[in-house]
């Protein structure tokens, strides 16, 4: 309960201190006058005799009123209060104007920039020297006393100035750290969003490469069996192909689920050069007439090898969907520091199942993959068919 009260008062004070501080200083000046504080700076007084301490309020209360605007016009208020303090120094010698001057000086130093603080520091140094010289020449005091007066005033105003600058720099440092923390948090959020986007794209590619092709192959083979007259041997072979494609899709899904749960691996098995003959055999089983012209073991980096194999697999899958029974030529050749793959199809008929496959993303993903590896990619219709071609640097590594 006590902490809640303190917190409530602190919040109230922060909201109302613009008038609470001047009011408190005015109250202090009244109390000091009632206690008889006067002639504190008697060596500098120009009055022939001591006056009532209540006369100090004639200077202290206007100074408190000026302090109400110390945050809006700190330098102007500081100059006006300094004049009132000098008049008080040469007359009544009260304490109220000194307190107000210290408060206004603190605010001015706290709000000033680097240049303003240098000016304030120079003025404080000059004022201390002037006060020492005035005490020595006009106040009829000895040199040690004059030095003591200069040191006291320098220490009082110097400490006030140093405290304000230290607090201001601490606030500036805290603001700098806060800004850096916000920038770091924003950068971390951008990295997180980018990582999520990259992971989603990776999952989309793997789902397309591993699962979507098998599922479409199941639909196409089932369609082929349903579109012809019943034949036990042919229908059984079709069911066997559907089962094999289903098992492959299931294995790919299990592999992806395992990686997503545990992390640290590739979402699906990475195709290798040795899988090329299997891709061709699978395409032939689906009704394509495939001719392959490719080196046995090209010296490719992992990135280029995977890209070439994915181009071949996606092209064959598209031929099964959209050109069943087509003749397909696959040419893979090394040209210096590059490798070129070209898949060209002729003839064939579109599968009924391909009409339900939705918008195709395979070629777009292949283009993105090849571009990321520094290669070139093209796909489009040619005479009597369709062609897909990609060129990649052989030294690409991932």
C-alpha cells in the first residue's frame, strides 16, 4: 500500500512539478524570511544599514514567478533570475533568489545542447572570476577570504551545472540504448519474418517436388485405366503404379513431418545424379517415350546437380500431365564452366486429371531456383511441342 501511495505521488509530482517547484521555492523564501535570514552576502551589500528580511521576498517571489516558464524559455528565464540575484546580492542578501537561480540554472543546463552548455560553463567561470575580483577590490576583505568566496560560489554553481549535465547525458544515453534496442528488435523481427517466408517457400518447393507429382501421377494412371475397356492385366499394372506412387508420396510426407518435428535436416531426400535413370524409367511407365543423352558423372556442385535433376523431373511430370504419350528428348551437356539441360516434348495428349490440378507453380519455382544459383532459365512452346531449358554454372555449391 505504501509503494502504491509513493507511486501515485511521484506520478502526480511529475505532472505538476512545473508549478509545484516554484511554489515550494516561494514557500521556502517565506520561511527563510520568517527565520530572519538576511545579509548573507553582507560584504557585497550597498545598503548603509541592514533591512528587514521580508524585503528579500520582493526579489524572491518574482524569481519564483519567472521559474514557471523555465522549461519554455530556459535561457531567458536564467538571465532574468540572474539579474534578480545580483540585485539581491547587493542589497538584502536573502537566500530565496539563490535557490531559484540554482533551480533555473539546472534546468537550462539540462535542456541545453552541447553548444549551449559550453556557453553556460564559460559564463559560470567568468562570473566566478568577477565575484572573486569584486570581493577583493570592493568588499574590503582579505585575499584568502576573497578566494574562499570565489571557491564557494564556483563550487555551488559548478556542482549544480555538473549535476544537470550528468543527468541529461544519462537520459540521452538511456534514450540511445532504447533506440538501439528498438532497432535490434525491429531487425530481429525482420529476420524472423524473412526466415518464416524462406521456410514456407522451402516447404512449398518440397511439397511440389516430392508429393504433388506422385499424387498427380496416381490420378493420371487411374484415369488411363478408367478410360479404356476393362483388362485385368493392364488394370492390375495401373493399380500397381498407383500403389507405388502412393507409397512414394507417403514416404515423402513422413520425411517432411519428421524434419518439421525435429529440425536440422532437409525436408525431403535430396535428388542425386544416380536418380536420373529412375526418373526416366518412371516416365516411361507413365506412357512417355523418353530419350536421354547425359554424362554418367559430371563434375557438378551440389546446387547445380539438384537444379538440373529438378528441371528434368518437373519437365517429365508436366509431360505426363499435359502430353501423355509424347516423345521426350532430354539433353544434358557440359559447356566449359556451365552445364545446360534441355527437355523437349513432341506430340501427346492432355490428361483429364490435369484440368483439376489448379495453377501450376513448378516452372516458376524452377526459374527462382536457377536464378538464385546464377543461371538462366526458359520454358515455352516450340514447334510441335514444348521445351524447357536451363543453364547453370558447374561450380555452384549449397
